[in-house]
């Protein structure tokens, strides 16, 4: 099996790198490519949905990004251990009526020896926001290096 670097055991630097790679992948919004970061039998809890395996993950992400328009995400390392990483995140999106939201959440990740995510547990809350309250304005795709992170934005 091919490694999905960085791989456990994580250091502070490799955990930060793993979080940024995940953020960049999700901001590209390619369900098939994002699903490859997970084990074939990966287990997810995302809000009220429980998913198992790459096919379900890919289908979930395709549905998500059809509903959550102009999606932009920032993740930040919260804590890490040998094969686990905890992150906090916030993302902004609008629905098809034009209402903007900021979703806040936490994720707990566990990785296999190859660096693939075997488990993802996510808790997420959506807050309707006015267009004037938006903070994420970079072009669609990965967040530019000069765009502030969550802490710098006061989130």
C-alpha cells in the first residue's frame, strides 16, 4: 500500500502539515480525490450521518458540495498523538437561496500506519451570517498562504 504522507507517529510539524493538506484537499472540492485520503473501510460520523468506506464518503462529499455553494474552509490543529489528530475548523458557504453560513466544528481523526484516515468523528454547527459578516474571500481552491487562519481571524 502507498503511504499518504505524513504518516504516524506524528510530530507537531507533521500534524500541522497533515491538517493543511486535508484543508487544501477539501477546498479543491473533488470528492473522488478527497476520498483517497481515507482507508477503504474508513468510518465516519458527520453530524447525524454515519458513513463507512470510500464509496459512501465520496457520495457524501458530492452531495455536500452540491448544496454548500462557494465553500471555503480553514482547519487548525487542536491536539495530536501518535496516530491521532484533533482539529477545529470553520467554513463558509451559501445555499441556493443566497443565505450565507459559517459552520463551526471539531474533528477527531485516527490514521493507519500508511497515513490514511481510518476514522473521522465530526461535530458541526451552522450559523447563518450576513454577506457583510463573511471573512473568507480568496478564489475557490486552497487557501492562499497569506490568508489568515482561524486564530488570526478571532474564530
